[in-house]
C-alpha cells in the first residue's frame, strides 16, 4: 500500500473540515449580509416615511444600500468562499487544536507527496512508520470540530489563528485556534 493510499483517512478528515469551514463561512457571511440589508432597508424606509423624500433622493439612497450590500457580500461571502483552503493550512489548524499530534499530520501529508518524488533521499520505512502512526492516532479525532461555531468575544490576532494573516477575517474566525 502506497503512502498516498495510507493518508486517505487524513485527507477525508481534512475534506470534512474544509466543508465545515465553507458552511460556517456561508452561514456567517449570509447572516451579516441579511443583518446589513435589514437594518439599511429599515433605516431607508423610516427616513422616507418621516422626511417624505423625493424620488431622486430615494434612488440615490437605494443605490447606496445596494452598493453596501454588494460590498458586504464580497467581503463576507465571496472572498472567504473563494479563498483556497489547502491541506497544509487545515492540517496546521488540526495540529493547533490537538497538540499531541506534534506536527506529524503535516509531515505525513508531506511524506506522501515526497514519496512520489524520485529525488527524495528520505528513508521510506521511516516515512511509512510516521504515516501509519499518524493515521492511527488521528483516527478518532473529530477534524470537523476544529472549525468553531462560536465567535470570539474579541478579535483574534494573527498569531493565534491557523490561517495566513492575509486570509479573510471570516476564515480566520472560523479557523481560530482554541484558547487555553
């Protein structure tokens, strides 16, 4: 059995985590968009009712609300959903949530790719042992639960998150490392 076949349980767990992160981003971004549009439209209708705005002002306000909705959708839905979530980033998040893995998850994934490289000079036996041990130890770990459903009370700084600092804030929130 090749190392790529041995790492299939790890890859399935990371795929479940990726799907959960995408679901959380969709729910969180959709909620933010709905709250923004609801509040902006309520304010728009109240202003129109109280001030009896002319048609030109109503049109400008409606365009501002639509533009704000597009901006919120881009920032909180499209950008996070289109951001790549590679296995290495997700593995780092799992390792941050489960420190007992000691960087073996990322190493196992790297070994599976390195085994296919003909220039690789690492010991195949050692790589196989590390991959088998990682698969055995991580088999019972709930990878999908690494993505948190609760928002932190304060913004998480980049050093406490599992994704790159350039990742959208919604992804950093969904993948933030648990507090000790």
